[in-house]
C-alpha cells in the first residue's frame, strides 16, 4: 500500500509536507550551495518519520534529478531493500575452508559486484557496509551531473585490496610476490592476452631479439621500476595515494614499515587478525579523503573551483543498528578522530531516533537545530561524542503542512566563477603561448638564440629587433643581412682560430699564457642595400683582432712564453645603444671565465658607450678603444685606454692645415649626429664642435646642424674651409646636397675622421654623387701599403711582421698589400691589431715574471687578473711606449689618452674613383722614425 501511495503522490506531484517542510528544504538548499570562500561544515541529518509522514527522500530524489545541464551530485541508498535481500551472514572469523578460491580476474580478485562481499574478516553489518559504500561510490563517480566527474583513488584501492585472496596461504613470500604482481597489473592495466615474452612469436635473428628486449623494457621493466618507486613513497611526485595509506591512522600502518606490508594485511585471510571496525573506518576514511581531494581548491586546478555544490547521500529505510546506521556512525567517528572535514551531506530517513541522540527537534525548528549544532560542534567533536555530527529531526503529520515547493529552493549548483569556466584554461594557455612566443621573439629569433652546448660561450637575445650579446663559436655568427658576407666570414675565421688556439694550448701542456679578449662593436642595425657592405669599419676591426690572433698561432710550439689569444665577438647594437645590456652579459662571462681580461672596440663615442665604460670599470674589465676619440672618454673608467688621438688633436691639425696649406682664415662647419640621436648623446660630434669653436673663435663663420634634404647652394664656390664634422652615415647625403653646385663646388672640403668609414666602403664611394675632391682625417696613415713596405725595407719588425700577416693566404678574405692587388689595408685593421697586441704583450710580461722560479709550470689563468693586466700595460708604456703599427703609443700620466699620436689628412681627387688610393697631404704626431711631432705637410 505504501508503494502504491508513493507512486500516486509522485505522479500527481501534489504531496503535502509537514509543518516546516518547505523551510527545511530551503535549509538543505543552502547547505548544498558551496560558499565562494572557505568551506561549510556539513551535518548528518537524521529524519525520524512517523506513520503517515511524507517521503522526503523520494521528493528530494525527484528534485535533485531535475535539470538538463548541471545537477547536484547525489547518491541514494535503500537500506530497507538492502536488508531484505541480504544473503546469509558471513562468520566473524572465516575458516580456511570457507575462503573463496583463487582469483580469476586480471585484478586478482572476484568481480566487485553488489552481491559479492569481501571474504573473511567481518560480520554481516560490515559486509553490508562495504556493499553500501561501493554503491555510493559508483553513483557519485558517474559522469551524470553535468560537471566533471568525481574521481576516486584511495577508496577503490582499499576496496580492491579487501577482495584479494592468497593463491598459496602456506608461502608468505609467494603471497607477497603475487600481490605485487596484481598491484602492478592493476596500475598498468595490462591486457589479459598479452604474451609473457613481450615480443612477436618466432624468429631467432638479432633483430627479433632486440625487438623483444625493447618491448620487454618498455612494457614490463620500466613500468615495474616506476611502480616500485611509487609504492616506496620516497619520491614526492609519484605514488601519493600509496603514501596516504601509510600516513593515515587506522590499522596502525607504521607497524607494516612499507605499503606492501600494509596492503597484505588487508587481503582475505590476513585480515582476520585486524579489528573489523578499524577496517571499516579505513574504508570510510578513504572514501571521504577522495571527496576532500576532489573539492580541494587549488589555483592550478580550475575544476575544483567549478564544484559549486556539495554532494548529498540520501539513505532511506534506516533502522538503528543496521548498515545505514553503521555508515552514519562511522562517518561521525572518522570526522571526530581525524579532525578533518569533508564535503558530504548525509540525509537519513528512519522510523526511530538513533541511540546517540534519542530526542528529536520538530521539523519546524530545523534551522534553530542547525544553528545550535554548529555552535556546539567544536566542543562535541573535540570530546569525540558519538552524535557530534548528528542533527535529529522529527517529521510530523502533513495535515497541517503545505504544498511542496522544492522548485523554488534552487536545488541546482550555482554557476561557477567566470575565471574557472572551461574556456578559460584554453584561453589562458593560448595567451601564455602567445606571450611566450612574443617574449621569445623579442629575445631570440631563428638567427638569434642561445646555444646550450658545453664549452661554447654564446649568450644572445633580441633587444629592439637587434641580436645583442656575445659568441665565441660559429654556432652563432652576428648579422644575417644580405651583403654582409665579409663580416660573417671574418667572424667564422676568428671562431676557427679560437678552436686552434685552445688545441695548441692543450698540446703545449697548458704552459703558454692564454687570454680572452672581447670585441664589442656595432654589428647590427644599419640600413643597407642587398649588395652593399655596411659594416666595413667593424669588419676591419675584427680583421685586426684576427691578425693578432693569427700571429700568435704562428709562434713555435716550444715558445712557452708566447701567449695564445681567444676572441669573443660581442654586439652592442646600432650606435652602441644596447652596449649596457651587452656589458651586463659580458660580466657573467668574465665571472665564469678567468681568461677574460679585457674588451676591445666600442666603436662610437656616445653616451651609451660612456655608460658601458662605467659598467666595465665597475666589474673590473679594462677597455681599449682603437678608434674612440671624443675628449674626456677616459673620465668614465680608470681602466680605459685609447689608441687614437683625441678630438682636440684632430681640431688642432685641421686648424694648422687651414693656416699652413689652405691659407684661409674663415671656416664653416656642418655637423650631424646620426639617425635617432642628438648632439647631447653624440659625444664625438659634441666635443669636436666644442673644440672647433674654441680653436677657431671668430674665424668660425658658421656652425650648424645639417639635415637630410637641406640645400647647400650658398656654399657653392666658397673659398674658405668647409668642414663636415658629422657622422659617416649622413656624408653621402651631404655630398649629394653639394652636387647642386655643379662646376662651382666649394674649394676646400674637409671631413672629420668619421668620414673615413664612408671612404673605406668601395660600394658607397662608387655610387657617390659628383666628382668632388675631399680631404679627410685618418688615424692610421702610417699603416698604408706604401708605408708598410717602406718599414719592412728598413727592417722595422713591428710593421714588417704586420705586413707579412695581412698578406698571408687564408687569413683575410682579401689579402692586403700584395703586388698587383689593389686592396688597401683598411683604416682600422692596424688600430685593432695594436689594441689586441698591447694586451697580449702585457700578459706575456706578467707570465715571464711569474715563471721566473719554474719555467715549466703550467699557466694558471687565475694567476693574473684584468686590473693587473691594465697596470702592466701602463708599466710597459711608461718604460718605452708601445711601438704600434699605426704609430707609437704613449699615454700621458693619469690619463687613458695617447700623447702626440700620429694622425693624418688624406686627399682623394674624386670620391667615386675607388681605384686610386688616397694621398697623405698633412700629418701631426710621432711616426716612430723622426722625433718631430709638429703638424706639417707631406
């Protein structure tokens, strides 16, 4: 009759609730909604239903089953039905003859159906509890609630172990091995029909043997090793669920030492010695732990934040003392004993109150009962009261109640936070990927990436579209622009000589001094045509470094005092804008490599270069600049040395040339600072302009900035000194502006030494506008082919040796100064050679003093340091100066600038005439032959 009544009520949907029933449903709806922050403590609600009271469990089943998309996770147990079809009780202690036969499934036990209780070790109530808990697990683990399924790891393993039976009870070792095999197979889910040999049948050839071995390794050996590591519990990222069993409190797991020993105690037969209540608590604890982990909020697990409703367990037809009551009691005890909360709300319908709390609240006072329960819960759970988590409510007669309004109580999960929606991880992943690609693209490109190779010093990154950093290996060559083949070729030559130098050093038993110099220059950023070599000056400086390196490699194998040179090529970017970043990277290199003793290059006198010098001084690296000439650059570093004469010497030479040769009293000056630069940032142009104003005074009729497109027709036929003091990059445009003068050009066009970068570029000169004659400053007039040949004839070993090296096959891509070959030395080749050789001689001098006691000792790179090498350079220079290829070098006391350094004025009759070598027309400073350093015409 009762079932028929419930069917009618369900069909009509008009079942009446007792007084307070609607409010009780509202309380349940509130309890099931998960707070956005923190967690709610959920009670065990026991409903005592009087005769004729409505079936709230059936009503809740209908309400919770509604919804097309998201529903509250729920499971239903019919305790009365379960008891009605329960088989005969299993004895408390199973005899050996009563145990189940050996397992027949791949999991090592009988199929875990609802009617196959674990064998041995439990009374009827315990068996019912295991079956009931398994039903709840199956219902909650289904993907049937519109969200991510609840995943269980601990409970299935515990339940599986309870179903395992030993194959040979008399052999403890065999039982352990069998259990290990079953656990491994359960973890790996090995197919039942997999062959034991792990390979194809038949075949005795070597290929089949290798195949079988690899197959065994992948399918059996490696998984077995991983499994052993996982169950050991010693590796944090593996086997966390095994480790949990050894850390929880039931069945005293520490007595088993390892998880395998603990697992063995749970199997049939071996479990007989354990307390059944402890086994049941372990099962419940494992089940609740899985729920805890599923609902544990972690920012890296958006799925846990999408769980916005707690699961509910509905148990109907419970009687005090039956399995349903046992389940409630165990949940209560586990919560008390572990001190941990869980996200499970349990609602029990029974005909009588439990023994723990025999008195029930009226249903109308459900909210008041909940509030009182929450207030006393901390104390009752601390005291481990049997009914600490229970709230007992009495269902009365529905005659004075109301219609059910379950649909108005929002029995559906609240929407998850927007940032935890399913689309967000994908969106974040795409954004992170895009950001990573952008970041990588900003630091590296296909042609700009670090090489993680042992023994190779490469560190580069993209900065404002330029590849900045350093390299000592052909694994990274700077500048992939078309037309820069010769720049790349000399880098590869240097890198090959680096390898050769290290090999010679090893063959010398590491006796020869070994040092590393860094060339820091501008290797990217210039605008250029596909057929135009735009880095002639940088290529020439690298050729000078390569020549110094090559000369040392030609020394005899027994010359233990001759140093070996390794060159690291570094890029500071266009106009040395990123020199600071490059120096920061070099600081790391110098810290890790004690052979790094100095930096050569620096190219442009700009504020960025000055900042780089200060940073080099801070980290203790000497800097030798072959061509920098801005006045006062040495003020930025105590470890700075300059090979070229300062701007004030250049200004004095131009003034003397105007007086002695041109015999003019007036000058007009035009200057440029290069693209994206200013007079404040360009120290070279700024100090030269200041020097001209001071030197010429009233004779300086005009000093103004020239910009591209500006006309210069008012200078046509000008008889005074027309001086270009800008950057070489604008010199071509300046010549084009003067082309308008036609047959009436200015009579005396003179350019500063920056123009020699333009004059050294045959491609630019060949396309130069007009046929203007130009006189320009040279810092290496003594290193022309004619001067070098004359020096060799008079047995000048310094210049003669240099001439021999630059004529050699296989060093420079175009050998210099050969008979019948019109290939000039290059303005900066000799200057960079002098800079590198000066450092090498200082290291050799230090090595000679260090080896005075023991000539056979090995070279210790830490025996010298960069500051000591700089001091040795100054000591040698103070004694006799340095006989440089481009002229003698002698530094003034307490200054990094040279004194009376040779500079010249070269003249070309027609700029586009590349075949005709420029002619020296004026010079100042020492030439190494005559002591006369006055400025005079040739």
